[in-house]
């Protein structure tokens, strides 16, 4: 009879032990080493095929437990190399200003990892490994920091004293793109920044800010493509009135990501529209990753009291995370 406190598949092991105990004496040393057997004086036969199969099954379970424990311990200690961490930040800072990004929260970390795998980034953990959970947590944390920095830049642009130089939306976009040198300033980006800046005036809490932005995007996505663009364009025009450009300054509008863009950026642009929205109600049902911050109000500070920012020279070091092509 299976021991009541042991769950399957260990119930099978207990059943095997019960069977063996009638044929052999099975002992498990207190130091946790492998099961040992010796002849049961009450048994006339100790070499049957059933015994050998039972012992083999127990040995297989032991090996499986050892491998699982080893993988879990290794996963808990996994951290990306400095080179991989730099590539992760580069992908994140290129994704956020893309005009076709579907949402700013939700499944963004999965999109980043998918694009990195498509770009043949080295040192990424296998998708089915324990280390991949740690990778996802690291990407989620870096996304939180990047969104925080993006929001702070937009907030600063609204201060006529501190943010005078980036008051106009084109100057603000140029400031943000310093961390994504392969991404061009486009009207699509200006439309998105106008949307985000309009939400800053609504005094959302830090925890709900990006969810509120995404909820409005979700509503707009229900409209026709023409109405979607029209609604964002209206916000852009209102933004130009609130934050006018100083003097007769002309600005250039670049092209969207296309065939002439780096392959890694094309991969990133391909996954951007596939990001799925996760509402607060859905989010509470998801298992929270250990390293994922609960809100983005006060992330870890870097030197000088500011959130850590990617180095532009590092961003330009290599054409992307992929094998250089």
C-alpha cells in the first residue's frame, strides 16, 4: 500500500519498496545516499526480474531528483553576462520608441526574448530550461527601468524650466532616441509620445500608469485603422498647441523600420505589434516573478540618483545582438 504522505510518482517508488521489502531488506541510509538492498531471510528468491525492474525504477527516480535539484540550484544563481545584459538593454530601448509597438506592458518581455532568439543572440538560455525563467525576470526588470526613464524624460519635458530644451515633442523624441540610435524619429513616434504625455497630466499612480496608457490603446485598436491613426493625430495636434516649438525650427521625419534597417531591428519590429495586453485583473492571476518590480515609481537608482541609462557608445558597439551580418 502506498504511503499516504507521498505523492505520485513517489507513490510508485513506495510501492516498489513495499514489493522489495517482501523479497529483500531495503534500507535508505540517514546520510541521503542511494537505497541499499540485501536478502530478506524470509524470502526464497531475491533475483527475480520484478526485483531488478523495481530497483531500476527507484534508481531512475533518484537520478531525476538529482538532476532537477541541480538545475534549480543553477537557475537560482544564473545572471546574464555583461555582453548579454548590454544586448538586452539595446533591444528594450529600441522597442519602446517603435511606432508599431502594440502595448507598453503585458507580454513585452516575451517579445524582446523572441526577437533576440530570432537575431541569434549568443548566451541566451534554452527556451525550456530553468534559466529561462531568470532571463525573463531580468528582462522584465530592465523593461521596468527603461519605462521609468522614458516616463521621467517626458515628465521633464513638461517643465518649462527644467525641460525647456526638450519642451517640443520633436526635441523630446530626439532625447529618447539617444538610447536607440538605430530608430528614426517618425510621426508614429510623435503620436505615441503625445498620447503618453497626455496621460502624465491625468495623475495616474506609478503602478497603474502604463496600464492606463495601454487601456486607451486597447480601446483605439477596436476602431478602424483610419480612426486609430486619426485619434492619435488629434492628440499630437493638441500636444503641439500645449508645447509649441520655439522659433522657426524645421525638423526631419525619418522612415520606419524597413529592409534597409539592421536585421535585429527588423526582428524587433516584427514582434512589436504582437505584444498582448494584460489587464490588472489578469495580472493578479499570473505568478509574480521574484525579480519583477511591483511598480515603477522608485526603481533602483544608479550613480547620481538617476536610473541607470545605457551608454550610447555601447549601443553602437555592434550592429545588433545577432551574429554580425
